[in-house]
C-alpha cells in the first residue's frame, strides 16, 4: 500500500471510530455532511493527525476538546469529541478539570458553555460496542 493509501485507510479508521460508523460508510457519511472536497481532505488529514505515536489517542482527544472549548460556538463538534475522548479513556472528572482550567485561559463564558456540554455528554455516555 502506498503512503497515500495508508493515510486514507488510517483516516477512514479514525472517522469510523469517531462517528461510530463502519469504515465502508465513512466516505458517504462525510460527503453527505461536508461535500466531496472537504470529506477527502479531512480523511487524508486524519490519517496523519490521529495516527503517529507521539501522543496517545486519549491525549489527542483532550487537546482537541480544549481547543474546541476555547474556540466556542462549536458545541456540536465539541459534543462528538467529548464522547470520543471518553472512548479513548478520558474520565468525566478529567474533562471537568480541563474546562475549569480553560476558564482561566479562554474565559469563563466559553469554559462554562463547554462544561455544560461535557456534563451532558458524560451523563449520556455509552461505551462503543466491542
């Protein structure tokens, strides 16, 4: 498999895990929501961003949750990444502490909104089927 082919497969696996859809449905799932160009770019990028060995999936998830919380206004994306962070082994207490820390650096309103999302997702969370 070429490097490009390996990146594509890794991207498919990452989005299949994130959205809890079979790998063979990822392309259509992404295309229907974001269009052809964005779907292809996102799949290729995820193949690199989520697969190297420098950070664990749990660490990556915590970083992404922090960034989305700090951005604000992206609650739908934050919700899916909080669930994925839980899938990757983060705890509700860790996510709560992350939001509290962000209040100092990103501001209280964004951290409070993120805390609401985090607590809702944690309360509703069901681990993925194994």
